[in-house]
């Protein structure tokens, strides 16, 4: 049996605080969930506008941005449970037969089809300033420079403020493209990473409100 402490070495996250994932190297990550856009149903002018806005958004960034797509098989168990409840509430035999036939159809259709759901996330990074890389001759004596450790509360708030400014830039750029966005909180970030490292769990996906 694997040692839990040894398994944790493969997880690059030190902690999650105030919706911010702090990695083992001291850098910060904020996660933004984004909705999809049905590009094919847009008119030619709308498609060109979306592409133009998205191009401007990418060109405006002065930091790295990671786009992460989570694909998972559609979990219809909550929907089937709702149908089963509706089946019990039917008062006529004909309606019960119709509801049961619909339940059987949904089960067969999903079993024979590989229906996937996709959730889109953007990972916004921020690394603490590196000391020792300046024009000061004394700094050259420092071995490679050193990152300011974001463990002190005042440092965390300062770096988090810088990270939130980047998140704001990302959110504004995506909204101009017609994309709805929502920054994840602490519990949502933990839930997301739990699902990533435990892909066998099939819980209800998060929704953008």
C-alpha cells in the first residue's frame, strides 16, 4: 500500500487559501471557469467579431495563461432519479407506461453513445518577484536570486492583489467575446483538484450562475 505522504509529493499544491492555489514553489494560481460559445450558430459577422475580440484579448496579455478543458462522461443519474420520482407520482397506468418507456430509452441511448460533457477553465498565474536580478552589483553575488516566500500574511495579500488584477483582465477580455466567467472559490478549487486526482468519481459538474 502506498504511503499517503509519498503520494502527496506528486501534488504540486501546498495549500488553497481564499480561492488561490499556492504551489510548492511559492507561485500563485487563480482558476476561472468559462462558458462555451456555440460558434457554428453565429452569423458570419458575429463570428468575425468574436474572433477579433478574442485576438485582441490574447494580444493584450502580458502574462502566461493556461486553458484547461475537463472532459467527462455525462452522468445522468440525477436526471434518472428525477424521472423515477415522476413515475411514482403518476396516477394513470398509461402515463406510468410512457414515463417508464422514456426512462428505458434514456438509459439505452446513453449506454450506446459516448456522451461527454466539457467544462472550460483558465489558469491565471502569478509568481512573487525574484530578488537578486537587478542592476545592483551586490545582487550579482547572490546565487541565482531568491523568491520572496509568500507565507507571511502581508505578502500573501499583496501577491493576491496582483493576481486578482490579472484575473480582472482575463474576465473582461472574455466577456467582450460573449463568454460568461466565474472565478472559483476555495471549496470549488479544492473540488476541482480532487476530481482531477480522483477521475473515478462522477459527481455533478460545477455550473456557472
